[in-house]
């Protein structure tokens, strides 16, 4: 079961077309930013809300039952305060800026917080090229993922149908970066599927 936990449609994007193509690519479930309700059809579609994180969590998540709740780290300084997010969200998204500046002390904080970490294909491959700064940071993180110290989810952050990524392309990319096949597949299948099961139980 392949799952994309981060679809963020542009204002002019045709969401129904995106979902149809996601289904054809082999996804069984997606989480969509800006959606206000869960949809069950050929594809399970779960609403997602992402908060920016600067060291303090949002005051309340009232009325967001059934939503995938994520916090995005955009500054390295916020990584050390991750423990305050425990029990308040389903996953932590690492921005390209944070991934590019990743050091061992930041990875230690990610490991200690015990929450799944999300990265976006869009942050690694943009403008038909590779962001090598982001890729270097990812290479520092992946040995900890392989050992099971950090749980990794890879999502598309697709804004339209052209930015959707086939799950096997994600697996191939991770394999090229020397992650094992089992761990690579887990990043787009069993781990995001497990997170979606948690969404129904709240945070």
C-alpha cells in the first residue's frame, strides 16, 4: 500500500485530476493540505494541516479530529525544542533549509523526539535538477534511518499532477542513496500507512 502524506494543491490545480493520477500511480491513500474532510473512494483522502514550528506548538488543535497534523521545521534552531511537540502531532516535516544544515546534534534531537520525520521529494529535486546541499544533509540522516533510530517518510509535496512522483521512483532514489530496499519501501508504504491509522485515533 503506497501512501503520499503531503499533497499541497496550487490554487489553480485540479484536485480531482491529481487524485485520479495518484490512484493510477499506485497510491492507495494521500493526505491533502487544505481539505476539510476525509474522503473514501478508490483512494483514501485524508485532510492535512501543517503548522510552522519555531520552538512552540500551536495552542490548540480543537476541531481537527481526523486531520493529519504536521509541524514543519524551517530553522535549525527549532530542532532542539522538538520534545515540546511530543503527543501534539503525527509527524515532523524537515524543510530544505534544515536538511541542508543538518549536523549530528540535530539528528540526535530528531532521534530523541521519537516522532516520524518527513522529507519532500520536491526539496531534493527541483527545476529538473538536484539540490546538492539538501542531498548532503539527507545523506547524513539516512544511516540513522537504516539503523531504525529515525523513522523516515518521503512525500511529494505535489502542487499539481505533474509534481506527483511514482512511489517506485522514490524507492529507487533512496536505494541509490544506499538505503536498503526494505527501509526504502517502508518510507512510502507501511510507515505512512501506520501514521494514517493513527490519525483516526487523534494525537
